[in-house]
């Protein structure tokens, strides 16, 4: 009986997945916030991307990810077409039009045409 009990306990140990949360022993949320504030924003978001417990403790939400992506992942391309040549110079699929924004001569107003 003892050998079968020992085998079943050993199997239970193998089946358990141990948590690798090294911050669970850190009781103070203030200290945890200070610790993560010393990291760069991208690195901090990458580290806590999959850890809901830390996200809740340092008050990170989806809005933080959205704000970071808007600031650092948008692409701006400057195009200088030839003068006195008319026609289409930007070909955009109709289904992807909402992802493109075209401005002429540094205007703040978006232009919906592509010629």
C-alpha cells in the first residue's frame, strides 16, 4: 500500500504546474509600481502582457496598450509627386480605406481623394 501511495503522490506532483510569479511575495503594490516604472514602456507592457495579476496590481488596462500603439506604431510617409502629371498615385483597396489618411500640403484636414 505504501508504495502505491508514494507513486500516486509523485504523479500528483508531476501534474501540478508551479507558478513562476516572482512578484507574488511582494506585498506592496506601491513598490511594485515603482519597480515597473523604472522599465521602458514597451518592455513593461511586454512583461505584463500575459499576467493579469500584475496588471490589476499596477492598474494597467487596455487603454495603456492602445495609447502606446497609437504613439509609437503609426507610420508617416511623405510623397512628392511629379509636377503637372495628373492621375492616380495612391491605389488603396476599398475595404482598407479606413486605415489610410491622406493630407496635402501639411493641412490638418484629411482628403478622401487619391489623385
